[in-house]
C-alpha cells in the first residue's frame, strides 16, 4: 500500500500509485450526464488524465482551471 500526506498527516492508500509509462488499469467513471465511461470506451483514442490530490486547498482547484485553459477542446 502507498502512503501520502493529507493536510500534513500521513495516510495509507488502498493500492499503489501508478508508475509513469504503465498501462492504465481498467476503470469505470460516471460522466456528467450520469452515464458511464470505461477504458474500453476509449479504445484507439488518446486519453489525457488530469490527476490532482484534493479540492480542499486553493492550489488544486487553480491547477485544474489552468489545465482546462491550456488543454485542447474535450469532446
């Protein structure tokens, strides 16, 4: 199990961090319209993931907004 910090306190995560260059594990997400999206839905497409640690700080939301400004149009 991996560990990280939450508001300066160490916490243990369920699982391990994904390593750079590793293939994405299968996943399923809920989209804004409440339909599901899985890795299989993106077969043959390039995916860009914006992973951030928390929305309870001022830095992470600012990072997400900047990513959205700089990223290509999402479909």
